[in-house]
C-alpha cells in the first residue's frame, strides 16, 4: 500500500507538503540568527522520506524542501538535511532525484540519505543525542514505527519542532484489534491505550475522534511537548476523518506560526475562524460549516475569563488561544469591536497609539464580571 501511495498525488498530499514546506521556511528564518551566533547549523529531518517523486513526476516533500533551500542563499548555507526510509528502492530513487536538482551543489551541506527502520534504537538515539535546531517530519504510512518517544526526542532541544502524520483511520480501527495491540500501546503507552479500549465502545464517531485525540495530546504533553496542534483531513465526501497532521512544539511562537499556516490551508472559516481542516466536500456543503458562530463564543469567553484584568493583545492570545482554532487576527478584530462598543478600555503605556492597532505597549482593561 505504501508503494501505491506514491503512485498518485492527491490534494491532501499537496496540502500536507505545503504546510511542512511553509513552516520550514518561517521556522528557519526565526532560528537562524541564534544558530549563527552559536556557530551551529540548522536541520531538517525526514524519517520516512519516500522516493522524492510521485509517478506523475510531481515532487514530494524532500525535493520541495531542497528546492526551497537552494533558492535561499542564507538557508543554503545553514541547512543540514537528513532523509531516511526503510525501503532501499525508495532511498536509491531519492538519491538519484536529489542529484538531478538544479543548483544542488550550492548547498553547503550535501543531503544525507539513509536506509533503516525507525525503531527502538532510533528512539534511544534521538532521546540521548543533543540536536541542533531542527524541524522534523515523521510520516509513516500507518501506525507501525510511529512512537511518541521519537517525537519527544526530536523536540527536546532548543529550536526543535516536529510535525507527524497520524493515520486516524487505521488507529481508530486498530485500538480494538488484538493483532496490532503492540503498535497501539507503543503509540499511546499501554495505560492510555487500555483506557481508550474501555471508553470507546458505543461512542459516536465524533466522540471517538475527540477521545482518541485527547489521549494522544495528553501523552505528548506528558512527554514534554507543550503545544500540540492537529490539522484534520476528511475523506472525499467530507463525512469522516481520514488522517491528521499533528504539530508539536515547546514554543508558543512556533505554535502561533503553524496555526496561521494551517489556517490558510483550511477549507473553510466560520466568522473568520479557520476550521483547521481540509475537506474536498466543503464547497458542496457550505451550510454544514457556518453554524457554530465561534466569534460569538469567543466574545463571551474573553469578557468572562479576563474580567477585571489588564493585558496586551499578545498576552491575551497566548493565554487563551492554546488548544482552540482561534488565530491572532480573530482576537485583534474582536478587541476592535469591543472597543468600538465601549465594552473594554484600551490605552497605551507610552501615550501613543493608532486606533484599531494593538502593539505590545497597548493594553486592554476588561470590566469586572457583573
């Protein structure tokens, strides 16, 4: 089945690749300055790299990343790339495709391509080895080889973020299948996997999905991943989740950057709030995605949560937005509305402010809860 995956390039594959590619570029520009001062390179790590191209000739993520690095002289000087796959045919093809890239010799660090399993030995390596600032992509076809200990290992050091592919369809089916219990236990830990086996029977598809994601995020956070951000992919009819792309970071800045990127790749928005979902069917069923009115909910929650408090926009965004779909612009727009309605007091600590803007020196004072 993994060979078939590279036969056809799907819309979901393009969205996934764009998210990874966009984040790498922004992340690199954030961490390069500090890396230069420390005298260290930055790295992109892809543990399930594949052959580099689909059969229709379209480039997959490894080649897109390298093309991006070649096009940016600063990144070309700083970026170390490491590509691995367990299939020797794929790694051989990938090496051949890399060699054909125009300008590949301009990279200071030649790409490293290895062939090997992502197993317990890899877990130990990444958890014991201090990494340079790295962005890692973990994209196994199923759940075999996906370990949250690996995720923890690649994000444990400064400047290190990770995004991994979570095959929800197969995990959902595998939780109650004794034949694959070892893989499920390795992913969630046995305690969390057993808890899911007890909770899930009889639950609706929506509640099953929420419970599975909650346990996954809780385990990631227990291991040290402070911020967890999932992006959902629906099937062709938009009726159920097929898989998720899950971003993990210890930095709120990285979390905010990735949320903005995922927002732009979302199929729909509701009152300007992104769905953080890609669904091919959204255009055919618009009413299903415009009934939640999330800004109305945000308005009430901010007035209640921050009652009697004072904070800047960035402080409000960081304290409130984690584990929600809201982006910074949602908060900025809502604070502007609340100011116009005279429901909040807005003032500048420096005495200067352009109305409708919320730089760091501008604070918001919320009324006390009545």
